[in-house]
């Protein structure tokens, strides 16, 4: 048994890590290649759609960056989703000096649709553009963002274009938790295969940047078609694939940044809401993934500590060094790609511990029906074994 953990398992981890490394490098190259296209002769009209609920700290910075786009034809629609802070007054002040900006009143949520998805449905109904660009109120955009992503969508003939913004992280909770989703998508979803295979699970999207063709969005039923989902962005990407439509991922860390959460508590609560939902509440796959992540990144470190204290005299140090070195690379390269402070990559063991705590808290809260979004209760989800 000792030989298995000190030799055989380490070799298996090395093989698995090498596969993940190839997937991650391939994904980095593929997402960057999407930027290598000439602009279209005519740029289509774009509706930029922003749901906002209690975003007084973010909304002015976000909207001003959107209004500064170097793009010929666009409108900005922001829906005030029944905020009880100064979000509405900030938006009204901005709208008086920017004709492109429309401020909409959010309707009360229905029993069927709640949360951000309900706000996005209302925005889509009022949009006039050929393309629908959904983004979050806590994002910040460079002037060339819209021109760049529309060029990529048109050249790739995509129906949905998404990407991973650079995440602004300040508190320790943000540093350990926020980059995880983008890291996981980059490492565990091989785009070279996902673009060719029809299985909906081989797709991903981030609500901070989703650019749809209007026809495709309506074909899949829009946000109303995923009204029961907590992770509407992932579900929309999966519906795009299930309908045989075209989905692409683009590198945007230099174009869009996002301060998703403002402190450690908000980051913990936000990921607690989303993590089990990202697995469509499938219990066994969820347990397998997070147990395997813990084994992959912590088992070599435990063996190393035992070796240092003389408890593992027969360990092959070369294999152990390769395994730990690959772990560092698997965190370092994605963090550089995503614009995350790369020193945090060296703290990956703490990140794994933090995400494990969030994962099993998410599992518990989902099973007992203790989920909410910005003060709104989320109905207890129906979980399944596989």
C-alpha cells in the first residue's frame, strides 16, 4: 500500500498532469488565435446589456467604459433590478449626458425566473441590436473591446463568443477563490475537442462576457430557457451546443477586467451558490472531481513532508519533484495568461483547500435548500446521482 502512494500514484498523477498541461497550452493558443482576424467591412448593431442590482460601487465605472467603446453602432441598456442603494440615481445622472444609454426599470421576479437571469430576459426584450452583448455591472472595458470581439465573432462565424476577463482580486478570499473557475475551464475543457464534439458538457461561458447573435439567442430560448438554472451562463453555452450552434472562446484578459466580489465573505458566499450548480447538481461527478483535485495537488506535498521528517526513506525523489513541479506549472501558466498575480500560483495548495471548503459548503447548502442571491431566496434545487 505504501508503495502505491509513494510510487504508482505519483506516476499516475504525472501522466494526468502532462495531459492537462497539453490541454491548457492548446487552449491558450486557440483562444489567442481567435484575435488574429481582419475586421468586417460593416460592423453590425450591438446591444450592450447590463443587469444591475445594488451596484453603486461599480456601475459608474462600468457604464462609462462601455460608453467609451470605439465602435460605430451600439446601444447600452442597463436594467436597475430593484436596487435599494444609489444605483438608480447614478444611472439617471449618466443617462442625462449620454444618449446611447437607456436605464430600464426591473420588474418584480416571477416564480419561474429569479435573479440575474430574469434581469437579462427583460434586457433582451428591449434590445434592438443584431448582436447581444451581456456583461456584468462589476466589469471594466477597454475602448477597443467591442470592435475586437465582434470581429472575432464574425470571422469565426460563431453564434456565441465568450472569454475570461482579468479578475481583480484584493482580499485573500478573492485571491484564493475567484480565479478558480477560469483556471478550471482553461485546464479541463479541451477546446480542440469541444469545438468538434456535440456533447453539451464540453462547453463553458462566463456571464461577464457573452456575445450572442440575436437569432441564436432566441433559438435557444434565451435566459427564459434556462430560468431554473443558478449558473445561467454555463447553461446557455450548453444549449448553444445542444442546438448544433457554434461557440467560441477568445482571449480577453487585456480587454476586460472584473472585481467580482468586494471581500472574502462575498467571494465565499458567491462560489458557495454556484459551485454545485455548475455540475448541474450531479452528486457523484461533483464528489469525484473535488476528491481528485485534492489528491492531485496535496498527496505529493504530504509525501514530501513525510520524506523531510524521515518517514518515507524509499521514496523516489525525482518523480516527486517532477510531480510537484508540474503542479506549479499548471497553476503558473494560467495565472500569467489570465493576468492574475503569478505569485498566487505558488500558493496553489491553499487555493485547493479553500475551494474544497467552498465545494462541500455548496453541496450542503444546496441539499438543504439554503441558497440565495443578493438577498433573494433561491428555490431548493433537485439533485441527482449522475
